[in-house]
């Protein structure tokens, strides 16, 4: 059921004044959110890069990161965040495991043995990534997650030239209550000499070069992994099931790529086939009106805003409810909620 106050919320670019709110959200994640590290200095650096990215006036492709926040307009409280990375793997290689299956056959023994095999790849280098979606506990209902997630795609649609032709999303893998990862413990820990929390923190602060230095380069047979690690290959954290459903609704699919840290699934799709991107329509705001609930995106760059409000649409003119707070004559993109 959608919240009655949904029009009171908006998604906008994060600003420097949001650092305290982002820091508070990062400390609620429970670990495993590389894109939202619980480290104030790291967050400040990411926030600064995002502010610079939103301030750009050109639409040339780059590796810019964009941080968005969910704000309750009446109070100014920030209770959610999400990110877009225009092109991953440009400074540090972007690593994934590609999962394949092989069959080994012995006629003498009359035995066929099949196992999944993990291959370390950089297949997503240059792709756009959406990630870092996180909401405070009291904002995880009533359509706020959908508003925040889909706002990313409206930003991509409104600034299409800045982004790649392929978009991916990594879902957090299975994490134990103590913050450890069965996948990491069963495979990578013996090579790196650090637990999952340490590795996740190091990655968020220093990039992925240490992975290239120490991660085994040869294929890894699932049959050689502990059962606890094998069981979570391609499995998302229970808290990520709703996010996976929303990604699949947008057109993302699991194509046998997993995260090298926690084994969580990576979903991807051609950018122009993302449902929100494909269905978004340009319009000019006319007078006020009523109608079905729509996502309405106005502004570009640092002035970008997305609200969810009732609105009627007639050709290239849209008539939103007054609660949308968008002035007549404003050029917008809109899509049914």
C-alpha cells in the first residue's frame, strides 16, 4: 500500500550539507554496502566528487559518481540514498566472477561429474552501475524505495549521453549476523589474510588493486569450496529480495555474474531497455490537475528533482497536482508510478 504522504517526498542530488545524514545512514547498513562505507572521510570524498559531477554543464561521458538522497520535504529529513556510477572500471578494474558449468566424464568409472566454475573477469569495465540504495528503517514502506530507485533511471534518461549502453546492479550477498561472509570465508580469506569486514572497508577506501594483486587468477571449482560458501553463490541477502524484484521489473536479469566479495548476484541490462528509461516521456507542465500517480523529474544536474504525484497527461503537456510543487512551463520527464 502506497503512503498517503508520498508527494511530500522528493529525490534530489546530495549536497555537502547532507554529510551527517549520509554518515548516519552508512552506520545503519550492517556492512556489505561498499558504495555506502561507514567511514566519514570516505563518504566526504565521495560526496565531493558527486557534487562536482552534478555541477557539470556538459554531457560528455566520464566515470563520475552521482549520489542522490530521499528527502521529506516538510521536515528536511534525509532518510535514504542511492547512487549511479557513470562508468565503472576506469580507474581500477571492475572485477566479477562469471559462473559457468563444466562436466567431467569417465567412461571407465561410468561417472559424470558436474560443477560450477568461477572465472575472474572484467566484463563490466565501462558499464554504468546503479547501487548504494539504502533507506532508514522507518522509510522502507509505502513506495519510498521505488521512488528512490526509479529516480536514478530518470536521471540517466535526462542525461543519457553521460552513461554507458549497459547498466549493472550488484546485490549484497548473504552476510551472517556477526558481519562475516560465508563466501569470503570459504574462498578469498585464505589469500588476503583479513576477514570480510576488513576487506570490504579496505575496498571502499582504497579501490580494488589489492584484488588484482592477490586474488587467484585461475578458475575456481565450486566443488572445492566449503558447502557454506557454495550454498550462497548468486544468492542475495534477505533484505535485498525486494530490490531484486524491482530490478527485474525494470528489465535487469541475472546473467551468471556474482560479486567477488560476498558472492551476491549481479544483474544487468542494456540501458535503453530499462523500463523507466524506455517509458519516460518529455512534457511541459501546464496547470494543476489530477490523475494516476506519476514520477515527475524536473531540472538538470544539481537542479534535478523527482517527485511522485497525481497528474494527468495530454500529449506533451502534463497537469500535476499542486503537491508536486512544479511551476507551470517547466520541462519535465514523467512516467507512471
